[in-house]
C-alpha cells in the first residue's frame, strides 16, 4: 500500500514539475503553430512527464542530471518560438529556480541535530513530504518571477501577488510544521493517507488559484478591448455621418449648379465682370470645402472610401478604388461596415506608408452571379510580417491595443456567414472579404 502511494506521488511530482517548466516558458514564448492547441499542450506535458518519471526511476544522479537537461531543452526548443539567446537565458533561469527551490526545501526541512536527514530519506512518507514541499516552493518562485515583467500576458502587480501567494505559502508552512512535529509515519493509517492526499489537493488548489486569476484577467482584458472597440466604432459612425452630411451639401450644390451657370451667363451678357468673378470665387470655395466624388451608391460606404482616399493621398500613397455598380453591402449594419472597411483600409495604408512607392488598391464587386459581395484590398509593404497561430502581429509598440483589427474583422465577417482571407507574397499583401447576399 505504501509503495503504491509513494509511486503515485512520484507520478504527481513529475507531472507537476513538467507543468511548472512548461507554464514558465509559455509566459515568455509563443508555442509553434502546429502545437498551439489545447489537447496538444496536455499531451506534451504528459509525454515529458513520462520521460521524467522513467529517468527518476533509474536512481542514477548522473543520468538524472543529463537527461533532465535534454528533456527540458528539447521541450523549450522543440515547442516554443523565440530568439536563441533569450530561450537559453530563460532556461537557465528556470533551472536555477527549480534547483534552488529543492535546496531551500532541504534547508527548511532540516530537523534538529538528533534527527539526521538520512532518516528522512529512509522513510518514504517523509520523502513524500520533502518532494511536495520542494515542488510547492518551486511553484511559488516560478509565479513570483514570471508575473513581475510587464511584457508578460499574465502579469500581476506586487500587491495582488502577495495576496494570491498567501495560499501556497500557508501550505508551505503547514508542510514544514508537519516535518518538525516528528510524526511517526512507520505505520500507515487512513488518517495519514488522508493527510498526504489533502496536501496534494492543497497544492493543486494553489495552482487553480492562479489559473482562475489568469482566466479572469484574460476575460476582463477582452471585455475592455471590446468596449474600446465599440466606443471607437460609435465615434467613427458619428464622424462618417458628419461626412455624409457634407456629401449631401455637395450633392445639393451640384444640383443647383445650373442655376449658378445661368446667373454667370446673364452677368456675362451684361458685361458685369465683377458679379461673374464673385460667383466663380464662391463656387471655388464651396467645391474645395465639399470636395468628394461618388465612388458607389451606398452613402456610408461612399463617405468611408472618400475619407480613406483623402487620408492616403495626404500621406503620399497612390490609391485606386473600383466599385462595381452591382456591389452591395445592404445586409451589413453600419457599425460593422465601418469596422470591416476601416480596419482593413487603415492596415493597408499603414503598411504601404513604409514603402517608397506605396500604393493601395481597393476592389469591390459581386461574384457567383451576384450571390456574394467581395471586398479585395491590395497593398505593398516593407516590414517583415509576423504571424503566430494564424494571428498577424502588429509592428506597433503598443501591442496590447493594436494587432486585433484583423481578428475583429474576422469575427464580424463570420457572424454574417462570410469569411476573411489574407495572403502575402513578394511584398504584396491582399485581404479579401467574401460575404453572402441575402436573396
């Protein structure tokens, strides 16, 4: 019975140790695309845990030291992406934390001089507690180290960290106190088995405490980003409404243009040059203030395209816009239309602005006998495109607030039963939105 419990604890310790290393590396490096799946991560941890358990079963310190380095280095370089120097640096840090935790645990569990440590190793139950204590201490140190840097996704300020660390620290104190109580573990009873499994559950509970915090922080951050996005889109919608009002004024002016021409003709017939020049000057001002062109029949889309055209031209970017007469986006809400076109065209303008001869080409047309509306945006780019797990990474420094535009477009398009395609080659990036029409 005791032997089975000891082996079960060893299995738990191996899994827990591999999980700590994997979780630590995950805080600083991104998984490779083919491995970035939920069950793949679990299988990876369990597979490496089995290797660690087999190595520990050999009871050879030299083999153990060498094999552990091979296992964890293989996991780091085989599963994670990152610079060579950075990965080596964090591996050394993780190894130091793990080894240092075991050393500190030995020191903390050292009993009075009349009770030698060799006796602890001879007693399986005491050995179990020394293992659990060491791994719990490793868990505490790993969480402190990985949550301090500001560039990590699961960062936590010192005050919150101290609050959350109370649970594992209290468990640590209980385990040390048990060791110093000199409990007779020679005979195994139900209460002692309960004590062992309760200790294991307490360690698992400590892990879940931080896991729940991470989930809560992730959900809160997503909600915050969504609120920011909604606020931004609402402001853009109001702005484009103002642009549309200006376009209406322009249309009204064009409608009355023949009246101006008639007045100019009458003034010219009477040789009234002063009135002619006055009317022409007024027309020039009005045209300059309301300069816009009709690119498509959809008023809001026309306002968006005109505004983006002006923005591109101000940045010295050549922009070409073609909208077929049959093209329609009536099935899309205004706020979603702003999000789709705004994000994609803004990304194209930003990327092409880094090129000497930057350009953006926008094509909007129907396909499959009018069953689908297609938006195709083509631009050149200079900076290297980075992509992880199908997600394009922004080149902007503020990566928390940027780099989510394409993902937002993808979610919106999917909601309408369509899909977004992005592909790039030889310095040319293409985004294509395909939306089904409700017939």
